[in-house]
C-alpha cells in the first residue's frame, strides 16, 4: 500500500497494489470537498499517474467526510481565471476578458473530457452532495454508487445561467427532459428520486455507499487491464459517433460566454451580492431569491 497527497493535503492518493486499485480522495471536508484550481491540478496529476501505471486497473474517486464534492469553490469565482493579464502586470479590469475566459474554460473542460474517456475503470463513491463539477464527475464515472439521500444538481446555473457544465453529457446521461429541468431551475434533487431512471450503477442507503463502491472497484479490478482499455476506447467511439459528435466544444464555449452575463434589475447577481455580503450570505440570498413555494 502506497500513499501520497497534493494541494496541501487536500487531495490524497493511495494505491492498493495487491488489488490493482488506486483511491483518490478529495480532502477538503470543511468546504464540502469543493475544489479550487490547485486541487483540480492535483487531482489531474494523480489521474495521470494512474493512467500511466500498468499495475492499476481501477481508480476509486471519493470525498472525505461523507460528501463527494460540491464542485468548484465559488469563494473566489474569478480566481479560476488567474491574476493579471498574462504578462505579469496587474489586470486592467476587475472582470477577466472574454478571450481569457475562453482559454481557461477550454483547459477546464479538457479535464472533464479526459476523465470521461479515462483508460482505466472509474468508480465514484457518492455521498452527501454531488454538485456542479462534482455532479459531472459522478455522471462521467464508469460505475457510480450513490447514496439515496445525496443531493445532485447544478445550482451554479442560478447565478451563471443554464449553459453550464458538460451539456452534451447531461443530455446523453440524463435525457433531455431531466437535463433541461435541472439546468433551467438550478434545483438540487435527491438521488433516490432518480433511482428508477437507472442514471447511476447503484443507489443505496448512505451507510452502504463506501462498502458498495469498494465492492464494484474490486469486481472491476478482476478484469484484464488491456481488455478494459480496449473496451473504454470502444465505448468512447460509440458515444462520440452516436451521441456527442464534438459537442464538448459547446460546453466550454457557452460557459465562457455565460460567465460574462449582464444582469437586469431584479435578477440575482451572485458576484455583486458576494462582494457586498460575503459568500455564505450570498448563498443564502441566492436560495431565498429562487425559492418559489409549490401550490
């Protein structure tokens, strides 16, 4: 058993050589395992190690503290686009340019694209919440074990608009009706309400998630590794030819556009509200704004 960590310990990596399984843990529980650019780079680096290691067949992705991931850390939304204007000088504007958005977003979606076509079996252990990028990774995993009470969704659409995330994958995995519902409302739904749709490999009671995810990881690790990678490429080819056909470009393109929205009077502006009231209060005011009592 070997172990290491990255991003100041906020991403942990462990390899069970006897069972051919690598476990990557998002270790930021005080922020419900949301991740910043540094954490995602650490996650990508460990995934690269798994991809290059012939002795590993399966990677198990999980979150510390019973929460899978609440996606990108919105404490500093524009922090994803870096500081300055690329030449070491201070930025001329407080908001990043459209060209910088497009460049950074293309790189961001490359991460999800590579995870979707990862050459090893990917297993997601999903408890608590899988929101935003966490929801995307749960949907992209080959095998996902999800707690029935886990909250799922893309709530960031409530302040950045519905053209967020891997749109092609949402429509393919969820179906157009459910994808539109989640993206146009920003609703968070319990996984148990989707169980009948077969979106995930297994939906179970919260206390069973860890054991069931490990069971599926060990089961998949029994498969011949070369057979797995051939199958994964075949799966990818089928999806590319029948479902995606290059639509991943739309995902980063519209995300880049969507992060430069202009808000009319009465519309909720998360960035402005956060600057005035702080992040925690901004989230509360966001949910208050979007709450509509059911008749």
